């Protein structure tokens, strides 16, 4: 992504709180669990961080303005959330890192589970499916490299 295309990190995408207090409590709880799993995923390579943080942001955007602003303003998670909310894209570097760490972890798990071929096959299918899904997410910082750089979805 060119420097003049970058949005300032302090411009936070709007949130729209749900009118029901009960729904907001459920969303806040789900968002907090997702954020906790995302933080654990930083230290545990088999657990993805980015999808959980994106889920947390989506939940907080409908449940709690302060938690949403706190998460989006976070220097670690904020840029990923803003990129996803505005452009439905993911930085190429993050995509490569996620696929690499996930692949290493799944390969180690498959090697460890040599006595259970059905579980090895299941892990391989999950890993391949997730890697393909991640790879297909557009990256605005690599225009033209995936053929869908401007596509949403």
C-alpha cells in the first residue's frame, strides 16, 4: 500500500450499538471470549489470532463503544481491524505469517498423531482449507499479486 493511501490510525470506523441490552451483554461476552482466545493465539501457534480479534471487534462494535474504541485504538490489533472493517482485506505479511505458523503447527500435530490416521487427515484438510481461505482474502498492500486485490469478501 502506498503511503498516501494509508488512513490515519486514529480514524476509527463507526460502531452501531444494538438496541437490546440483553443482546449487547451477549455480544460483549462473546467478544471478550474471542479476544481472550486471540490473545492466547499470540503465544500458542495452533490458535489463530486475527479471526478471533476480528470477531471481538465485530461484537464490541454492536455491544460497547468504549471496548470497541479501546480495541481499534490498540497499536497491535487496531490496524488489522480497521483494514478489515474498511476494505475487507488483510496485510500480505500477516497472511503469510498466519499460514506459515498454522502450517508448522499442523505438521507437528500430524507427526505427533501418527497412531490416528483419520485425525491426521482431518487436520490436513482443516489446514489446507484454512490456508486457501486466508490466501483468498485480498491484500491491498500487494496490488495485483492475488488477482483479487480490490475485491470484497
